[in-house]
């Protein structure tokens, strides 16, 4: 009889829960002596950094002593130890400012996840079968060394590929340096919803290859082109805090906010005015606004400066972008365009934002450049209430050559193509850290097949996901609470910020921090790295980098950092750097966005979007997020495809019906969610679900829209145009119970249409 | 003077992100029931963000509205309870005494806002999730009702801390998990008896109204969205 | 008069003395059903309340429906027989006991449901005011505690009201039988002799109880209605609920009584005693109640419709047009149309007609209770929190088995107790003799000054 | 010799027998009568109408009322918990409990009074005959004096058929 029914029984027989504990296995386990002295029942707060996204929110961890089941030198037993109880935003931290998003709140479940990999694993079954055996760390590291030494012996160092999530901190520099000194190509960063297009555009317009920060707190007017800046994009917590102040922070002023997008996002749901524009025409709309502003003489074209000069016909006042013409392109009424333009120019300070889908069309770069031009036309760049670029800690602590974000990496799709092209895989050893491209990349890229060809894959992951299940060796990393953790926010605050924190608790399982493993491997290679790393541990590496930051008033900077959970403050402003591709860039003009799939066969735009709960799916394994009702659909534990009521009616589709969504590259199956929040020719589907293998909570749940995306790239970049796919719908059956909604009704007065 | 804890919800700040919902789960050991049970209407969210669509495409709007127990001073859930499991405390909290609850579920029926939740089964946490339990909050067993407590454990902790260093509790010393985590600071918690507290200031705002006007004296005030200029 | 006595005795004692295999078969089947129900309930207690269809926000459904329904049925007997006693309607004599039996058993079953539906049934006794070591008593402000007092009073009253007139009949059985029966019934008869004194005391007591039991009966179902009307729930929070519920209770009660009587008449061959006229009269009464019920329903609905208060209208619409409409209109047919068809005209108001109408009414009244409990809970003020309910096997089994339990108890009762009050019947048969000489000759007050 | 009695099928005979017994000077309390149903029409059936039973019932009611009031007050004040903004002692709800217990008191008092005054339960008394069950009416004399028996027998024998039994 399991413990639950035991408890039930005792409850029925009226016996207290005291009895129940006798049934639990803890009592048969031996007790270890605690490693550190503890005060029972007293909570202490320790700094840490939220790992859920790149925003780098500083959090504080509530730590208390608890009995935990652990393994100490091979012996399973119970020990009293400090464990994390709750995460909260760190009030003094410039990004989180005391707040935290649902993903940050749920991040603590990563540490305690029942399906976390608890010790090194070696594959025993067929690749991808998921059968592994437990091995010791010595065996594991030895195994890895054998492979690397083999490469070295065959002087095939470039056959080593390190796949990771894009990052900017010491951890990534360590990896970069390791590869460099080993002689391997730079690490391959992968992130589905990456903002490289915007960075690129900002590099062109402003000479800063970086995400912008928006000073909403002091803005009176904000217009966002598809940017879900309150939900999942850029730095949501910081943006939300600023948004709150924009609405009611400044006495007497309530900032006004307009959202332009084809499918209403959580951010759009908060807008005073929601303007649906045809997918991929957002840039044209921005220029339409610019046209009106210039034509009305509210600003002179020159005011736009360099960003304007990147737009064809700018100096001439954008003759091609009359409201009437823009109306035809975007579907936004001319009068509305004029009004928005006047509001934008007159209700200053005003700021324009672009993010998400508009950047993920074939003409995404143009859209970004157009919005940049609009911002500088309104004089909103580097001005209060406008947009600006946050000084980067990296600029201060890394020599340029060392900045991990400076290397030109190989993109994942090219990697896959190369591997599949050659008869014998050019990649012999693949190291995985955090990224999960097999799940989060279009099926058309064939990443899975490519990885299958790679002879040896080792993963540092903590969970068996679609990518790490292919690995032959798993060296599980600590969770962020158990190890040194850092985050270098790219945006979100006025001052430069580095979020760095020591471990908040001791490891629960036999895991090791990836950087430490890398350092040890570096030491033990047959031919040592040249030059060898000067540090024994990741901590030393961190200290060397961040220790160079200017002293605060509270003495030694490194101990201050450990105490505050990071460093923030003023840094000497850097000159806008020279762009790699030279100062001149041909002026860009609006070109109709290209779509994957012929409109005749595939009548609907397919907008997949970053899920409020799971982002690109990397958080789908956390039950709190699975059961968190989606802000707009109120769905839990499910995936769905949003359809405009008109479309649904035309196709005879009802709420919950099972649909096949077919693109040129395959089809996925999901439940229909009839929603007024998107255009009739658009269907939208959140990413995140549809994992084949990703812990007991996410595996086999829902469908993965990324699979059927077309492999189209954003012109002028090699970023994936993930919003440029067209699909058709086929009704499969009535509701199968797959769509689980928390809400009963979607409208407040569902019966008001009834006459009496 | 006895305190009267209350919350002011600024609907003009709330972005509907759901941070409060997850924070509440983390703070109060609220179980996740899983897909099958959630589909049968057993999901538990002491605080939920109600979403209401208005209008049709393209003129469509959405209202977000966080709903948690309003700890009404004339709470209909209290007198109907035959065992006093649901009653009013000195500082105006609508207490739910888990050990005293026998599960008539009458309180939940009487509550006009449906903020009370029933434990249909003994909650289960796959190990080692249980290590995350907040020791200040008891885990509820099968057959009893539970609901938002205004994080009474935090109030008690702040009280004893204040007593320890012999000072009065001041505005902002206590923050329930939801208000604490809200990035946009849409939720403001405090003592409504203290005219200086931010919550009483906000609750008096002309934008402020109760969620339902049933004369139940709720202590959660909603500052309605300011319509466009 | 004495001429009738032996025949009456023989007819009415036959069921006690002769037993056919059918009886055992019936008891066996019913017993099995009851066992299944008990099993289902233990299953629910063991695995948790989740095995029912209850969900957020519909926390009451089948069980509470059954509770209200059975308490309603219980208004058949005691109330009716009390009224008939007071107005001294002669035709009541064969009816009273089988009516009062319904009351007692329906009450017992109805009173089970508040325990069956508890989340932690093993603590049900916290509903009862007993001196606990914690000095915590039940909350007298809670309608559930009112329920406890009302039902306790009504059950005690009805039980005594049923038992007292049984004593003389037990004495009769004692005298007419031998062996274990003689012993048992001898004990039950409490040494009844039938002296004039005893007769008078008994009759006066019955008179008083009749007076006392009527307000109690009315209060019981009013208080049951308070369970709903006290809560600020659209569709519940209504002042009309008290009389509305009482009327409905008597309505379903009479229906149950008619069905029971028809069954007794058929299977115990009591054609001599339960005449068509009884059904005629009860049929008229049922028709009256049907009209009264319709009147209350109309009042209730008209108020809501006319007031057009959004929250109230939400519930209104789901019952009128929405997912509950089929049940709602079925209820109207069962409780109003069918009774009207079968009870208005003397021709059709035959025994069969009355039984058909009664069955319809029982079904209709169950539906009515269900439609009061569930749609309101599923559609409170905030549409985001609306929900729908579908019953699960456990609830259905328990419901069926309580019906079986009711029949079982009734069958056993009819087996061991004269289902028609024999002595009262005899009194009814007394031929009205002219007052004889003897009385004037020796008036009482002269006999012993 | 506990008593002697006769059975009559006709109440008027029974009435005559009773009258004879009286005229023989048998005291009312010694005359035993039993029938299988109440008999209103004849003098012998007309014994004291127990109107005072109503007062007992009312008394019981008053007791119940007091009990109810006390219970409601005591339970509310024993651990004074405020609920729903109501006063700790809430009279409106209390009235319900007071009412129910009043009625209960009345009913119980009535039943007790009945049992006591009607001597129930009692062990099968002196003069009884199962034939009563068939509608016969028993008239008899409890423990008559030995010498009076012939006269009483005569008195009971209202006509030739009646046979008088001795116990």
C-alpha cells in the first residue's frame, strides 16, 4: 500500500497523521551529521539569479533547514540541510526591483524536480532510446577525456562542437576560451526566439549590437510593434515595473500605450488601443507614421539622423508611404495612421518598440530599421522617456577579443546541413549545454537526424530532453541554486548590471557545475590547453572578472557582489563602435514579406509565439507553469490553436475541436480555441508543448508548432523567420478533452445578447 | 485599534502575467492537481486572474482582473459553516481552520466569487518537490476547504519580528506573496484602519470599487482602468 | 360492529402471518442494491471525494438533491395524517399509518445525506451539539445546524406519532397469534388492555401530537429551503423559498403516498380497505398541490425575468434555454402537465391515473431539486468561474440504493406491522347506534359522586 | 381468586352489566372494562376526558423553550467567534432552535404523560381475555370478596347466554 492510501486509511480510522509518518521510508534511512550549523525554523535570505530567461533578474532565495534525502559517498541517508523554499525578486536589484514573473517564481521547481538527472549517466540502450546506466564522475570525465584526446591525437580539434544557449557572461567566455585553446571552432549558440535581427538593426541604426531598454516609466506615449514586452520579450519584469509607473507613477499623467500586431498578445491585451496590421507590414506602418509626422511638419527628416538615412526615400519625406498607400499595405485605416502619428509626435516623450513576430518575417530587418528611424525622428533615442542602450558590464570586464558575443558563430542549421551533407560526420564530438535544438527548431532543419550521425555526444543537461536523450554521456550540471550563477542583463535598467551570486544551498544530487568540469577536463587533457586556465574553479574565474569592477562605498567589490547578488552602477560610456560591415549600408525599402507556402494552398498565416508559461518550451517541465492558466486562453496542461470566430464559423470549427495544422513541412494536431483576438487570415499557436521526452510533466503533452515552421531566413541575416509560415487547417474530430480551460466563460456578460 | 488588512488592486497596472498565481502556489503549498483532475475542474488557484474579452475583431479589448478572497467583513461563507472552521479573526481576516473543517463545502457555495477550493484527494508531491514546502503553512488533507489567507503566516511573522525589536508594525512591513511578486506593483496590501497606509489611500481613490456590490464589505478594492483620453 | 371485527382482523393480519417466496426475492434484490450503495460510499470515502462529479464551483449536486428530495417526501405522512386527524376526516383511517411510515423512513434516509456528502464524514458528529473537550459547539447561525434541530424534532415526533397508535394493534396481534410472535408482540404491546382510560389517554395524546407536528413539519422544509436562500447566490437568495419548498414537499409527499397505497392495495389485497375513493381524494389533493407548486414556480420565475438582474438572469437562461433546459421542461411536464391531464377529470382520476401522475410528480420533483441546486452554483456572479456538472457512477449508485433502501424498509414494515391501523379502522366501522336507555338511567355523575 | 368477568358482543349489554355491578355497590375502581377499540357511545366508555394533558404538553413546551434558549446562548458564548459580521448572540437564528426545542418538549411531555397515566408499560393486568381482540367487550370485577361472588355473577349475567368466568 502506498503512502497516500495509507494516510487515507489512517484518516478513515480517525488515527492522526502522526501515525502516517511511520509508513514513510525516511525512518528506515540513516541520519548524517549536518554539514553546516543550522538554526531550525529560522529563514535566511540568500541572493541568486533567475535562470529562466536572459533578462538576468536578481532574486533572493528563502532558505531554511529541512530533512533531505541525499547520497553521501555512496550511502543514501537523511541529512538536515539548508534548502531553498521560495524565490522572490530582490528589491534593490535594478532589473527585478523586487518583482518576479511566473517563470521566475516557478524556477525553484527546477532544483527539486523529481526527474532531474541525479548522477552521471552512460548510454546503454540504442541512441535516443533513453536507457542509461549510473557511472561515477571519475568514469564520466575519463570517458570525455578519451574522446577529446582522440580528437587531439588525430589533430581533428575542429571536429569538436559545443552547442549552447547564447550568453554573455564568464561562463560563456570560459567555454569560448576552452574551445579556442583546444583549437575548436567557437561554440554554436541556439535560441529559437532570438533577437539577433533587432541587435543587427540596432547595430546598423545606432552602432550598438544590443537590445534596447525602454524608459516607459517616464514615457507618456508608447507604441509597440508586436513586442510582447510585458510577457515574454526582452526584460519583462523590468518592463512591467516601468509600465506600472507609466500608467500611474507620474502624478497627473497616465501614459498611453498602443499595440500593433496581428494576434493579440498578453501585452496587447493591456493596450489602450490594439491595432491589427497585416503580418510583416509593421515596418511600412512605422514609416507611414513617419511620413505623416514629416508631412505635418512636426519634425524634419534630418532629425532622424543616421537611422533615417538607412531608409530609402527618407530625406524626401517618404513619398511612397502616404497613409492611403500604407492603408492598402497594412490594412490599418489611413485616419487611424494619421491620428497615431500625431499622438506619437505630440504626446511626447514617446517611444516605439519592435519585437517578436515583426522581426521574424523575411523583411524583419527592414521592419526593425523602420521603427528605429521612427524613434530617432521623434527624438526618443537616449532621451528620458525614450529608448536607450544600457551600458554593458562585458565592455568593462572583458577585453574585446574575449567578449563571447563578438565571435561570428556557426548557425545550428548550417551545422546540421554540414553534418548531413558529408558522408562521414565532420563533427565527432558534440557537447551540449542547456540548448534543446532538436525540439526548438523546424523539422526541416533535420537537426535530430544530423545529431544522430555524430559519433559522440555528451550533455551537461539536468533533464532528458529531445536533444540530451541522444547523448552517449551525461554529466549533469548543478541547478542554479546549487552553484555559482551569473547573468549579464543586456537591457532593462539604466545602469550597468551584473547579476552574480554564490550557491544558495548545497547540491541535492551528485551533480557538478559545468564550468568546474570543463576546467578539470582542461587540466587533465593529454596535451594541456595552451595557455592553461589560471583558475582551479569557476568561482575563481568569476572573481577575476568581476573583481575588476570599480569599488563600491562598501569596500571590497567581490565580497560586496556576493552579498548583494551582483554589481550595478555607473560605467564610463563607450563610444558607439564601428560596425563590422563598415559604415555604409545600402538604404532599405519595404518589400512585401515572403512566406513559406502558397497562399492558395495554405490560406492562413501561422503565428507561433513564445508561451507565457514555457517560453520556447524550456520550462514545460515545471508543473506550476503547466497548471498556470494562460493569461488569454486560461488553458492549462494543453496546447491549442487560436482561430478567429469568423474563420471558425466558415470552416465549421467549434471550440475544442481537434484540428490538423498543415504546412509544407508537415502537420501538427491541436485543439481549436476560438478567439476574437486575431485576424481572420491568421491562426496562432503557442510554442512550448509537444515535447516527446521532457520529464513526466511535459512528455507527450500537446503539440509542437515549431516542427512545421518553414526554414526561411530573415533577409540580410541568418536568423529564422519563424513567423513566415503559411498553413491550412483540417478538422479531425470533435473535442477530445485535450483542451483544458480554467475559465468557464470568456465574456463578462455572456447572456446579454439574449433578448427577453 | 484592531487592524483591518486589505488589498487594493490597480487594474490599470495589472498586466495579467500570472506571477501572483505562481507566487501563491510557492508560498502556500498549494498542490498542482495534474491534467486529468484539472480537466475535471479541480485545479486550485487561491488567486486567479480573470480575463474577459470585449468586442469583436478588430475592435477587441481584454480585461484582466485578479480575484482572491476579499476577506469580507460580512462574509457569507462564515456563518453558514456549522463548525466555525470559517470565522472572522480580530484583525479582520476571514480564517479557515483546516482541522475544524468537515467538508460540507457550504462556505464555497455561499461565496459569490468562488475563491474557495476543495481538496478532492489527498494532495501528493512527487519527491523531492516536498523539500520546497513552506514550513509555516500546513498542507491540507482530503475533504477540506482552503482559500487565500492574505498570507497570514507572513503577518504573524512580521508581528513577532516587530514585537521582538519592540516597534509598531509599519506600512509595507507585511507583503502577501502575490503583492510581493507583482512586477507592476498592481497589488498593494496593508492596514485599512491606518489612514496613512498606501492601501487606504488607494482604496479611497475615485477609481476604487468592490468586485461585487453585494454589501458584503469586502476588503479588496479594485481601481478600475482609466478609459482612454 | 363486532361482526366486522373478525373479518378485519383476518384480512389485516394476513400479511404478518403468510409469507410468499416473492417477499424473500424482493427483499433480497433490494438488500443487494442497498449493499451496492453502501459499498459505493465506502469507495468514495477511501479514494477521496474526487470520485464524484463534484467540481469547482459546483460543490453540491446529487447528494444534496437527494437530501432535499427525501425530506420532501417525508412530508407525506405525518403532516397529512395529522391534518386529516384534526379535521376528523373519516376516510383517513386506512391511510394514516402507511402515510406516517413513509415519513419516518424518508426522514431517516434523507438525514443520511448530509453525512454521505461530507468531505470528512468520520467527523460528522461535529454537527451535533455535544459537550466537546474543546468547548467548541456547532454554530447556531448555520442553517446546517438548524437542519439538525429541525430534522431531529421532526423525526422524534413522527416516530412517536407512528408508534403510539401501533400499541393497541400490537396487543391485537399478541392475542391473535401464538409462539414467538405472541411473545414479541406481547412485549411491543407494553401490556395494553384497552381499558377506556387507556383509549382516552391515547386519543388525547394523538390529538395533541397532531397539533404539534404540523408546525414542525412546515418548519422542517422551510429550514431546508434556508440552506439555499440564506446564501447570496443568484437563483437561491429568495424570500419565496420557504413556502415554495413546503408546497413542493407536500406535493411530492402525496405522490409518494399514492404510489405506496396503490402498491399495498395490489400486493396485500387490501381492495376492501383502500377504496377508489381514497385515491380520488388524494388525487384531488395532489392536483391542488400541483397548481400550488406551479403558482410558486411562476412567482419565482416572473420576479427574476421582470427584475432582469444580470446575475439572476444568467441562471434563468441556462435553465430556460441553456444546457439545463431539457431537464427544466421535463420537470414542467412531470409536475404540471401530466398531473393536470390525469387528475382534473373524475374519469381519468382512477387509481391508475393517480399512480401515473404520482410517478411523474416524484420524478419531476427530484428534477426540481436538482435544478435548484446545480445551475445556480454553476452560474454565480463571475462568468470566468462558471462550471458544468455531470454525475459520476458513485453518486448514481448511492442515489439508486437509497430508493431501494426506502422500498426495503417499507416492505419490511408492512411485513411486521399491520399496515392499516386496525383499531382505528374498527372505530370507523362502528355503526351509529341510537343512544340506549341505559345511559339516561345511570348518568355518570350520579353513579359516583 | 383474582376476579370474575364476562364478555359481551353488544356494548349495550356491557353497559347493563356495568350498571348492575354499580347497583350492587361495586366501586368504580373495581370495575374492569376492556375493548379492542375505543367506545364513545356508551357511558361505560365515557371516562375522564384528560383535558389536563394539554397543560402538561404546554408545560413541556415551556421547558423545551427554556432548554432551547439556554443551549443557543451557551453554545454561542462558550467560545464567542464572530462570523459574517453577525453579533455573537444572534437572536434571529436562535429563534429557530428555540422553536424546534419548544415543539420537541411539548411532544415528549405528552408521550411521557400518556405512558405514566395510562400505566404503560404494565405487565398483563388481572382481568383480560384474548377474545377481546375479536370485538368482545370485557366487564368484570377485580378481586371481589368471596361471599359477594354469586351476587356479582348474577349481576354480570345480563341474559341467559352470558357465561361468567372466574380467575
